[in-house]
């Protein structure tokens, strides 16, 4: 059965962070995910999750100064100590909230940067993180993000590039975050790609294209695709990482078959 997680970074934005958890539960979701939960103490998040019977499916490791334009720091040679320090923060939040998967963001690489040095830093940092987080039962995922529309300059924008990094890191418990929206833009052939990559996928996210709104607003046949993902045996969460076209709840008609009532 398809399991959906509300992305609290994108959804219910008219509410403070902790109130978004309640809103997600009221809308019928059984899990949440977000970019960064660090705006509130992890114990407060855990209390809200318990109160409303929700799980935390995924959050990002500290991505740097998001408001200032950072989109991760793991590949930047000048911020390696900052990344190492972030592992402890990640572990604290994951333990308190029983979160099984975290997203490690590589970051945006300047056009004049030494790419081999960034690549080597990324591999080293993935290993450092995996050596701490994986034995604690936490899977690390890496996400190719489209560089055409949403994030020009991001370190990798293809599944092949991410898998090469995972293979180079050589650590169990490091997997692919497959975002349907990003990969529809960069690669297409979504159903066959998911079938081929399924053994290496640790988390899936969705949004329609173009626009990055809810399913049904763009070109992707989500009723068929979600049934196909379910038939393939994917047992993880699918994060709803989209910007609602209008009101979050009003736009959830597409999700009704997968939400609790």
C-alpha cells in the first residue's frame, strides 16, 4: 500500500512548524518529512508525533544557511568541520524522533571550484556520516536534483552520478533518494527507472511537472505510477515534496485513496 508523508517545509506553510504536525495528522497523513527540523527542539517534535500518532519519515542533515542560499555543505572542502559537527546534531534529532532516513545534501558547487577536491570531500564526509549513523539504524540517502529549473549548480543532477558517489563511498546503508519531479525533468522514463533502481532506493518523493505542484496539475500520470510503485513492492514512504497550487488541504483530492480517514 502506498504510504504518503507530508512535507512540512512545503505544506501547511501558514502555521508554525509544530502546528504543521497536527495539521498533517488531521489531513490523514501517517508520516511527515521536512528539509530541516532544527527550528525546534527534537523532544518537542517527538511529543507532537506521539500525540498525533505520526512517524517522521525523513529530514535533511543540517544543510548550512538555507535562507542564505546554501543547499548542503557535504562536498565543500572549506566546511568539512561544520559538516562533521552536523553529524552529532543529526543523530540527536533522529534518535529523539525515531527517524529512519536522513538526506545528506552535497551542496552547490561554484563554477570555478576544484571539482575533484569537492568530490573527494563528499566521499570522505559520506563515510564519516555513515560510520556514525548507519550503526545507529539510520539510512543515509543522496538525491540528484534538477539543475535546469530549481537548483542550478547543485553537485549532481543524475541518478548515475549519485550511484557513482555511493559506490565510491563504499558504505552500507547509503542509498538513493529518488525524487520523481526532479528526475522527470532530468531523465524521464520514470516507471522503468524506478523498477531498475528499486534495490538502491531508500526514499521516494513526488511533485507534478511543470510547476512542482500536487499530482494532477501537470504531465505525470500519478494514479498509474503510484499503483506501479506499489506493485513493484516498494515499502518505504513517499514524501509529498510539492508546493500546493492553492490551499494544502483543498488540493489533497488526489491523495484520498492513500490517507487515513
